[in-house]
């Protein structure tokens, strides 16, 4: 068995991980999270929660997993994500 592929993600809504933006690298996640946080603060100075960045380990997706995700996007996390670990908080 080989190591899981790793991608990174950051919160779109500060303080919740229900909606995440995914990137190929930590640098891109950090840049995206920082820019997103600054945009949110510019729109509403009372943004209190920071934006978490996560390291995401991917499962080896089977053909069945891919078909399910394409037809039912709500199942994507359960089918594709093996691990998720918070690595930084932008605030």
C-alpha cells in the first residue's frame, strides 16, 4: 500500500469546515486563505473567526467512487477523503 495523495484546503466560511476550497499545495492554500480573509474583513470588519487550513489525505478512489461523486457531489468527502488535519489558522 502506498502513501495517500495529499492536497490542502481552507475554510470558505470562517469557523466552519462545511465548505472548503481545495488547492494542490500548502502555499496555494495559505495564499488563498489569506486573500479570502482580507476580502471578508474588507466587507465586514467584525469577522472574528480565523480561516483554518487543512492537510487532506486522499483515498485511492475506485471507479465506483468516481461515478458516485460525479452523480452525487454530496458524497465526495466520504468517498475521496481519508484524513483531514488542521495545520494553520489565518487570523
